[in-house]
C-alpha cells in the first residue's frame, strides 16, 4: 500500500509491502519482516524496531559476519551501497 504525506503517531507501523513517501512516523513501533518496502523523504523520530521472520535471520547473519570476519562484512556493506542491483537495501512493493 502507498502512504503519502501521512502522519503516524503512537501506533505500530508495518514496513513490509508498504511505501511511505513524505510521511512522518513518530513515537511508533516499526515492524519489519524482511519483505519489500520503500521509505522516501519520510521523517522518523522516537521509534522502536521489531524484527520478525527473515529480518531476524538476516540481522543474525550480518552480526555474525561482522564479529567473525569484519573485512567480509565491510565489503558486503560497501558492495550493497555501491551496487543497489546486486544487493537491494530498499525494495519496492510489487
């Protein structure tokens, strides 16, 4: 779903399958399962994150990679920033 110029306050906001454009998200809990999403020109303040499903597994993988092989972690992060097609950090809902 596309949200444009909306304000979310004191609520739970699911990122997956949603697109936020020019929104404000304040004092909310952001829930991320690891699915496609997009956040553009959106102000975010005083939030908490809840990671679920694939997002938890990805975070654990990245934490372990960083702990046991920092150069590989740094390369993965730099490649992700340099080549968005190879590793998409921001995806768009279908």
